[in-house]
C-alpha cells in the first residue's frame, strides 16, 4: 500500500480534507510534524513513498522538502518548484522567460532606481510587495513619489534584509473588483474561483468572497503555460482579467483550498492525493 | 473530551475525530488553539501561533 508522508505544522481544514480524501482512496497517510522533526544524518528517515509538503511556514517547509529529496523520496511540490514560487520576483522572471502574460514588474534597491523602474512600467500607481510572504500581507499600493519615499524609508529602517529588495508591479484595476484563483495540477486547471472584494487586495484571507469561475480555454491555456514555466506540480495561480486577456499575478505552491471545494464542487483534496499517487507510480 | 482554554480558562469540547496539531476555536473567547497532545481522555491546548513573515499561501 502506498504511503504519503504529510509534512505539516498545524493541521488546518485543508489538511483534514486531504486526510479524508486519502482515506476514501485507501491510501495511508503518515503525519509528519516538521516542528517535532530533526533533519540530520544521524536520524533515521521515516520511509514514505512520497512526501506532500503542507507546512504553513514556507522556509521550514522548504528545508524539510530538501531533506526528503536528499533521501531520494519525491516531494510534492519539488524544491525546484517551491524555490521559484515562494519568491514573487523569481516567479515573474520564470513567467517572462516563458512568454507567459504577467503583470509588468521589476526589482530595485534604492528609491532613485525605483522611480526609473516605475516610469518604465507605465508610472503610478504601482504595488510594492515583499518578494516572499502571502495572505496579502505588507502589500502597499503606491500612488505617487511621496508615498514611495515614505514606504521605502520605513522598509529600509524597519525591514528584514528580504524587505529591502523592492519588488514592484504595475497596479492593475481588477475587473468588477475581482480576480481569479485557478487550481492547477500537473498543468491541468481542475477548477477556479472568483475572489470578490471591495478592497484592492482580494485574498480570501483578507475577506475576499469566493464563488465558482468557469474555466474557459484561454484560462486553461495560460495556466498550463504558467505551470510549465515554474516546473509543474500542485499550484494555485492568481490570475487577473485585463482588456488584453488574462495575466498571471502570482503562483502559490502550498495552496489553501478549503474555502474553494464548496463553490467549485470539485474535490481539490482528492486531486492532490491522486497526483501524489501518480508521482509514486511514475517512479 | 473536554479541555481548558489557555486564553480564557473556558471549557472547550474536543470532537472525537480531532487529531494532534489540529487548530480549533474556543467557543467562549474565539481564540484559535492548537491541540498539542491527546493523551487518553485528556488534551493539551496551546494558543495558536500568530502570523509569521513567511506564513501562508
């Protein structure tokens, strides 16, 4: 019988859904709490057929994934995919390299260079984001140079080193105050939701309301190309509708989905388990 | 199974299918709690960690 090692920290509703889906498929799940694990050559490795990385912390999850890969245990998502997707700048570079439509972006390290960068991507407003992190935290919509100087000074004085690398995107007015989150497994978009919010940040973690989004051919195509650009696996893509078509905003590699199974009527957890089984069978 | 909320001292009922590390909510103070250990009919709860810089997708 195949055993999935579920690398976790706290168990959220998402992980409970995965456990339920595995049980329905008669698949064993070994719960591996990374907070209580020691990753050392002196420690025996829990033998599992595939490791599914579901840590809330990106950094800790990535180290755990590296450890299992070093023991020749496949990890979903792989460290190669996670390394790109955990960093918004690296994700944007991968998308641009593969000619996948994305929001105009750039990175700079000083205010004067940021001003030049902002001009080159079409001027204000722009969004400054930490390269790492999620749930819509620490995003700043910058409408003019005064706001830019204030935000950058705060980051310079108060921020950690990664907050002093300024990732900037052109601000895109979202159609009907919504964006799309598409759930993509192995390049196939299994379902998608609209996230509606009166706020310019539409994350469901920030109060965005989820409703079903029918996946059309254009959405399927851009998500397939974006998946290919970052290395595939289990991904959640944030997609914005523009007058020129869809563009990819961000790609998440350890997605939360518990609020999306009901509106889409798709068992995302079931697809996750099935993909893990495919990875084992392909070994 | 019942356990005491570490935030408000209220009584929290733990569902039978609850597993260790699961996040639950105190019905009295709404604090998010982690079920750290289940030992027989006894559960140890701690306050769930707050958002950290690299949390979440």
